[in-house]
C-alpha cells in the first residue's frame, strides 16, 4: 500500500514538473537548483552574505532575529540545516562556542569560513582575557567580513565569481560611505558626552573606531553573571560623569539596565542592535540599516 501511494505521488510530482516547466519557468527552476546554500551563525553575517551572494545563494541563519548568540541553545533541526549547506559562515573569537559540536553533528566535513579571518581581537579587560568577538561594529572591519565572505562564495561557486565580485565592490563603497557618515555625524555629540552605557560589552570596537568611551553592565559575553559590585560601580560612574542616557539592546534582557536608569536618573536613550539585526525586510534588517539606527539613536540621546 505504502509503495503504491508513493508511486502515485511520484507520478503526480513528475507530471507537475513536466507541465509547470515552460521555458522561463524551467530557467528559474534551474537557477534555483543551482543556487549554493549558505548558512551563517548570526544575522549580521547573514546580511553581508546576502549583499554579496544576492540571488545566486539561498541563505539561512542559525541565531534568528533577536536571538543572543552567547547563550544560544542549539535546536534539534540545526545540524540538518548545517549538513544541507555548501558553506558555513561563522564570526569566531568565541562568539559561537556551540558551532564546533553542531558541525560535528552535521557530519563534520563542511566548509566553515571564519569571517573575521585576518583581524585581531582586543581582549576582555574585565573578565579572563577572552577575545572580544564584536568586531563588526567597526565598519572598516565589516569590510574584512565582506572580503572573507566573497572568498568563501568564490570557493564554493567559482562560476559566478564575477557576479560576486561586482556585488562585493558595490557593497564596499556603501560601507566606506557609512564609515565616513558615522565619523562626520558623531561630531554632533559634545566630547564629554561621548560615553556609551549598554547592557553587555558589544560596542568596544565601535567606541575605538568612532571615539566613544564604552561601559557595560556585563562583560563581552551575556553568559557572565552581573555582580552587585559592578552595578554599584556603573551607577557611581554614571552619576560622576552626569550622563543623560543609557542604552538597552534588542537581544539582551533590559531589566537591570532599566533599574540603573531609574536609580541614576539617566534616561533609557533607546534600543541598540548589538548581536542581532532587526526583522528581515525592514530597514534595520540589514547591517547598514542597523548601524545607522544605532548611530542616530546614540546621537539623539547624547547630543
Ligand atoms: Zn555580544
């Protein structure tokens, strides 16, 4: 019985396939079949891959919108998604401590590309000297992400090399103008107010690149427990500097920072995108859109 049903379906599938493939459709189907499958660990990398791969890739992401990669608990379907992909893009520097096991569970032999390759990380001076993985918030470093992604795509799909290169070149121009736009616009904030208080320490590269001092309630990973002493120190620091605003993040629980805000009188100046972009299809669903949102939020709160 089972075989009969299966045969019946196979016949239907083949008929549907034959009848649905007019020439244009067939070309579209072929194109779709030829697309390489790319999986990225975080939405930031996923978006950069999309900007370069465009319609020659089919993209998937492990930590979806609003998900914190530091504390991510892999889902049962993840290894399958990884095993069906031609390329795996990861950030590295300890952000995805769960990825090795996931790739192993997916059969091991995957092309894993670390998109921070060639960059060096600063270390966490509050914790145990771990590397700080949030390199993407220096837009100059995001260009290295793009370059490693380009090389990965060419490695997996050399036929479309020129297509990827053209998209990459255009994207680099956009990143260059974003970088200059930030440098120009942060000047609106008085120098003494260029201090960024956030839930977790995701903005140190941003601070170094664009001239902000950064302080966070938690270290570079949201896994760390917040100590009462750290809360006290941060409150004292905010009061001492007379800071007007603190910032919450979309992928981190805002509760403690909201308490600090009410205790110090510093407003919650807005929500920043740190380890996740906004919803796909919206403006902040792209890396460039999210960075612009962050910078505008920071400027409006601190100027
Ligand atoms: Zn983080």
